[in-house]
C-alpha cells in the first residue's frame, strides 16, 4: 500500500503530491493504484479479449468502462464520471489496432479527498499504458476551483471545495495539448475560464513528466529482473 501524504499546505497554483504503484492486481493485463494528495483510485485493464456479438465491430475494438464508488451502488454522479472516462478513452484508444475484440477498463474509487474526477482519468491513462493497450496519445486531467475570495486553487483537496464559486475539470492530450474534455460547475466569467484553462494546460506538463518517470522506473526494474534471469543459467553451468 502506498504511503499517502499527510495534510499539508500546498501552493494554490501547484498540484498535490502524486504517487503510483503498478500492477497491484494479478488477474488483469495491467493495473495501477494512483493517488493525488489523499485521493486514491485503482484502475485495471483487460484486453484485447473476446467480445459479445452485439458489440462486435469489424472496424475496431469495443471499449467497456466501469466506475465503482468507494461504497454502495453507483449513483448518478458516478455514472457521469464513468461516461466521462469512457468518452476520453474512446478519443485516445487506437481501436482499429484490435478489431472484433473488446478492451475493458475498470476504475475503483478508494478514497475521495478532492479532485476525484481528474484522479480517476489519470489512473485510467496509466493503467492503459502499463497494460500495453494501443493509444494515439496519453492524456491527463486537472481540477481547479474558484474559491470564495476569487482565487484560483489548482488540484484542491476536499476542505477547499466546501465553499467554492465554480469548479473546472480539463483533460488534454500529450501530443498537441488539445482539449479532450471540460466540465464546469458554478458561475464564472469568460476571462476566468480562459485563465483556468491555461493554468490547467500548464499543469498537465507535470503530470506527463510523472507518467514518464514512473514508467521508466517500472521498465528499468523489469529489465533488471530479466537480466538476473538470464544470468542464472550461466552461473549454474559454471
């Protein structure tokens, strides 16, 4: 289990600390436990696997996405979150690489301490990458709010979202920085929307750098294990 950071003061224009653990689940093609601050989500992927006849497509693969809350049955907000993740994945997945098959993404909320939508999207992206499923590009989501004082708070925790004027969640791709998704709530001015879009777009650079560093560490470790396995028969022969 990851060591989650304790509550600490984070500058309003910076992301909370991110952590991840790859493949905590054994019965899937790839999984990741991802946290932003004290918000924790686990995502798992399966595929390409056999698809039912009603979902069969000769042009590409069928994408299944399920989101499960921490406890109880999914509510309307959970279905909306599930639909959002699916929409982003459908834009990013290279579906034509595996026609007549299915790709399944399962996202499980473990702890919601703020910015759960962005955390869920980011965990799904890492799970797709580590599971080896084909993507046109990676993607990252960032949450931001306007508090009562009119300040912009990037990646707020739960206590900071209790009294907010407006909230925003943006998702961007890693190639051209194109906008893939935006969700807004509350009242705001167009100038504030534009400012927060620029702030969130800039913050995704840190998330993409986190993806690269963590995946590089993971594959570096995998290569080191493979080298040890190769050396063992040689040592036995000697």
